[in-house]
C-alpha cells in the first residue's frame, strides 16, 4: 500500500512540476523574445492561461517562419484569446479595479493586434491570403481577386478547390460538385477535408441524385462524421438490402482510393454502371 501511495505522490509531483515548468518556460520565452509582445497580454492573471500560452508559443513560431498560413493561424489564436478575455473582463475580481483594467487593456490590445495582422496579410496576394480576407474579413476586393484565379495553377490544391467550391455552393450545385471532386483528386495520403464529404452528400441530395448522396454519406461515416442512423437512412433512401450492399461496397472502394491518394471523379459513375442491379436516382 505504501508503495502505491509513493507512486501516486511521485506522479502528482511530476504533474505539478510539469505545469510549473511550462509556465516558467513561457515566461522565459517572453523575456528572451521582446517581439512576442507578451506585455500586451494578461501575463499575471489566472484567466485565459491556456489561450494565452497557445498564442505566445505560436507567435514564437511566426517569428521563426512568417508565412501567410502561420499569420492566419496567429489570427485565429488571437481571436480565441480575445474571446476568452472578453468574458474574463466581465468577472468580478477581488482586486476589481486593477485586474479589470488589466483585462480590458488586454482585450483592446488583442483588437489592435488583429487589425495589424490583417494589414500584414493584405501585403500578400496569394490565394490563401485572399481567401482568408474574403471569407473571414468580408473583403470583396479580395474575393474578386481570388475568383479571377479560377482555372490557374495557383488554385490547383485541395484547399483552394474547396475554397472555390464554397463560392458556388448557393449558386451552382453541379459546378460545386465538380470542384469538390477535383479537390479530392488532388488530395494525397488520405489528407482530406471532411467538410468535402458532407458538401458532396448535401449537393447531390439537392440534385435528387440519391445514390451519390448515400455513398458520400457512408464515406463520411467511415471518417467519423456523424450521420443518420441505419433506420433513418432506410426511411430516407428506401433501397432494398441488396441495393444497400452494392452502394456500401462502392463507398468502401471510394475510401480505399482516398487512402491510397488515387481517387478519381469517374470512380462512382463507373461503379454504378457496372452494378448487377438497377438503382434509380
């Protein structure tokens, strides 16, 4: 029993020392790197510690590698920190006046830093920067510049094809499907955006192409995306057991192709043509 208590004490000690070590490391990082601007954060405040630490360490990554993607990630870390601090600023503290002032200052600083980040990102006219400015900031000029790149090599990535598809979702279902399929064709090593599966199922359903919608729902399910249970699926699609088996096999083949990085938009149409049974839309 004593040995068990000793082990538990050791584990607790290691756990606590890890927490203090992390805090100490962050404070030291701030001291060693003034450009992290830690003084603009609520450093001596227990509120929003995780969001603050995540932001500081990501800013350190940006210092080492200031890419557009890293700047955009910093924007999202900063937004999470600002949201947390906005709530913290409403909490009554024991030393209310001083701590409340510190928290409001941190929120104001975060807003200013967001604006500065956006201006820095504006200096880039890469598709990633333009899509961020359009989708997150509502910049119409950035949207126009991004759409003018359609069909050019700059948008020939899974991420940018999906981004382009989001523009056409409410405008052209068939074009949206073409873009989403192409995004999957460009994906390698099973590195896929799960929202693509949901978007494909939804757009095919809107076009009343129920067999495609079902197949993509099953692909989504394989990747852990929540879908309706089996009974609801049967009510929604109304296929026979044999037809479900056939469609499930096609979905399995799609998953295999995605995992191998050789998915093709022709996979499902060709598989449906070869079915021994007739499946009406």
